[in-house]
C-alpha cells in the first residue's frame, strides 16, 4: 500500500508545488501574489483541451499555444488587477485577483460549457507497475516536471542576470531602475511565468482528472497552503512543501481514512506556521532602516 | 446570460414575434395585478450552472414538454402554466434564497427541486413552514420526503435512497454473490443519506461490510481509499457519487488493476461518465428509474418525439441524457397539474390535498395508481427501478 500511496501523493504534491511556484515567483519580485492561480490552472487545461481536442491541433502545437495564452493571462492579471492597486499603495490587489479568478471561471463556464471533459493522454491510458503498485506514467512525469522547474527556477534566480534583476526588483527597486532594470517589465514577466506554471499544472493533471471551469478552485487553495508551508520566498521550499503536502494527504487517507485527510493536512499547516512562522524553508524578511 | 428564464413559448415565427411584441406592449399597459393572474406559475430551483448543470437542463426539458402539452389542452383551471427557473449553483443557501424569492415575490403555486439533495434539504423546512407544495423530480435523499413535518408539503417522483440502497444490496448479493461489500460515498449529505440506507440494508441481510470510504469531488486519485477497501477484503463496491468523482473511482480501479463489481446509485448517469471514467466506465451497474433506450411504450415514443421537436439538438435516444431527470420531471409536472386541477385553486393546502386525490395517471415512467397518500409522498418505489450500464455512451438496461 505504501508504494501506491506515495505515487498518488507525489503526483498530487508536484501539482500543488507547481502552482505554489507561481505564488513564489510573483512574491519574490513584488511581494504580491496572484490569488487566481487556481483559475489560471483551469485556463491552461481548458485552452489545452480547446486546441488539442476541439480544434484537433497536434499536442506539440496545442500545449505551447495554451501556455502562451496563460502567459498573456498572467500579463493581464498584473496589468489590470495588481499594478493599479500597488501604485496606490493599496493591498486591494488581493481581492482583485480573487475576483478576477471568479470572473474567469464564470466566463469559461459560459464559453467552454458546464460539463467536465476528458483530456486524453497516452501517458494516462495504460497503467504500469512500479514497485509493485499500478501507476499511470503521467503520475511519474508530474513530479519530474515539477522538480525540474524548481531546479531551473533556482538556477535562474541565482546564476543569471535576469534572476539577479528579479531579486534586485524586490530588494532595491529604485537602485534596480538606476542600473537599467525595467522593474515593471520584470514584475509583469513574473506574473506571466506564474500563470504558465499554473497552466503546466493544469495540462498535466487534466488527463488524470478532468477539464472543467471549476477544476482549479480547491487546487489553488491547497497550493497556497503548500506555498505558506514551504516558505513562499524559497522556490525549492514551496516545491518540497507541495510534495510533502500531497504525500501527507495520501498517507492520511490510506492509513487513517478519508474522513481525516483535511483535518490532518490543514492542522499540520497550522502547526508548522505556529512553530516556524516563515515556513519550513523560508527566511524572515529583513528591513534595513 | 440570464439563467432566470421563463419558458412558455418555443419556436416563434416572425408573425408570432410581432404578435408577441404587441401582447407585451399591451401587458405593460395593463394593471400589474391582472398580469399576475394570467398564468399559474411553477417554480424550479436546480443546478443551471456548474458541473451538475446537465441535471437542471434535463429537468427543464421534461417540465417544458409537459407544460407545452398541458397548455395545448387549455392549461390548468383555465390558465396556462408558466415555468420560472432559478439557479441554485449547487449551493443550499442560494437554493433557499431562490425558494423565498419564488414563493414570496413570484407567488409560484408549486416549487420543483433539482438534483442536489443538500439543496432540497435546505428548502424543505421552509416550504413546510409556508405551506407551499414542493415537488422533487430527482434528489433522492430519504429525509426530503420523510422530513417529520406534519403537515408535510413535500412530494417526489424519483428514487428514494433507502429503497435504492435495498435494491443495490439485493443486486450485489443475488448477481455478484457479495459477502463483504465496501462503500464508496461522496462526502456530502447525499452520501450520508445512503450510508445510513446501505448499512440498514446490509444489516437486514445480516451482512458485514469491508469499510466505508468517503470521496470528494476534487479527488484526483482515490487509490488510497480503494486500497483500504481491497485490503479489507471487499468483494463488491457500492458507489454513491455524481459523475466526476464516480469517474475518478473507475480510473483509480483501472490503475490498481482491481476487477471488482461496482453497483452504483444513479450519479454517473448525469453527464459524460463514459468519456471521463476510462475503459472501466461501462462496467458500472447503475440504478435508474427510466431509460429511453430499448423498446419503448407508445408514451415513450411520443415523449421522445416531443423532445426532438422542442429541442432539435436531440437526434436519437442517446442524446436524451440524463433520461431519469427528464422522465421524472415530465411525470411530476403532469401529476402536479392534476393536483392543482383537483385543488380547484392554487392555495398550498388545497394543492397538497389535490395530490392525494389523484387516482391514476398514465405516465412516462409507469402507470400511476394513487401515487400519493398522506403516509406516502413518494410516487416511485423499488418495482420502478431498473439496472443499467453505459454502452457506447448510451444508458442501456442490463436485464
């Protein structure tokens, strides 16, 4: 039972981690987050379905196109729902991004339809045997993709000029502008990447689940819990926390019963935050005066 | 898009549109009181958006066809029936708010409910308080009609969980020789209602159970729950969940390579289950009260033709999904019209007595003989249930 449960947990957890990376990247450059990550995830899956199934495009064209749509969505979220409020020193972007997600969900409801659809994938048709347990190949692919993206993001932030520009944007925005960093563009790109991460999560999970206008809501909430649990300032932290969260959910269900799953997992989040306020891998913000 | 729509007319030719426009202008000039007396309003609170919206569409179709037929025969008490719909958004609070609005402001004569047991359970105490008849054409929760109120204003033309559960257990034992079944239930009041019913049915047969596992609509993978049941020796699974989570159960069984019979409540019938549930979806045996597939009665053929006429997107019997929602709503609407006719007015108490006074009605699901009595507010019983499965996307009777 343990192998089967861990496969379930790692697949789910990597998806939470991917969504949580979206929270991380915007927080890392602007101290703001896109609370419509769940809706962005749904949008990626819906666009992927539309291009690949409805329009019949090949997957290699359809999925990048869907992620391109997610990037545009991320730019729009930053431009319309975050930037105006941040410019006024308001925290209302929080509610604006939540509202934006609800608007998007309802727009998709009327255009895409009300019924859940199946997004077929060759990686989610024939189960394979892994350590004596059945698993769809996609359940292995999801953690691999998630960990690879977390690794790439960490490398980008630490070892490239673009990454340095991102860090400078949040640490010293005025100084960053003086040395030629377009901080507005950096923040906008961060929101685009955030929505693309959500889109990847949507495209990966849809063949195992389904595609529907309401699919992203609960995942968005759990991913934010993972982001807080890991420490939202750490890319690796949120990915590891996502994996942990998924495994704890699956293990609790398997060994204690499904009635205890949410009680145990969310209690654990509260417990961690009470003892480690910055999350498992986060660092306390330092304000120099 | 406004989901709160009125259905009284269907295909309008240009001449009819001009005539209708003229009537509308005149109606604007007429006193409001006079306009309110022109029709007998029937309210419907159902899922018109979200994942269960197909159910709301089905109930609407069944009721609309029945209302068309009734109005073509002169209406009820000399007045045409008018359908007023509200979206409950699968939310009991919103359903109750809509019930208040339809009863207090729109003065509906009878209120119809939708698929969701939690929504109907939220509305039931209110309709009993204001003494306005409530008709359930789908939600099967036992406490909807057996709510303890006296007088009870809640009626139903649909399956009843505790009776369905007896039928599910009977099938598992007689067809599959089950000795240690497991329960896979959606984690909401509908699942709880069936948990009680299934446990009672198992107890009456002296059977143990391998375990009770709850699933959520958002569960991507239910392998952990199913693994617990397999390790406890489950030889059959009882499944009570709507389309999405039921599909996840079947995908997870495929992943586990566990060939266990699945005997299900009718939840999977509400949408694209055969598409979502993978290769095992067609093995699920699910209970229904009606299917348009197979040999039809004269009434069944007439209703199918009527539906095709009203809704051109329906080309074959396979397009009439979910059939139970349409059929139950169709019969429930005709029975309600008879109740109002018997009542001689739209007073709630009189309509309630009017339901009891129905002697017989030759309906789509069956021929009803005194469908309602003060002790029985459910028009359908175990004899009206049929086990089905999906074959090429169509719901087909098994036996």
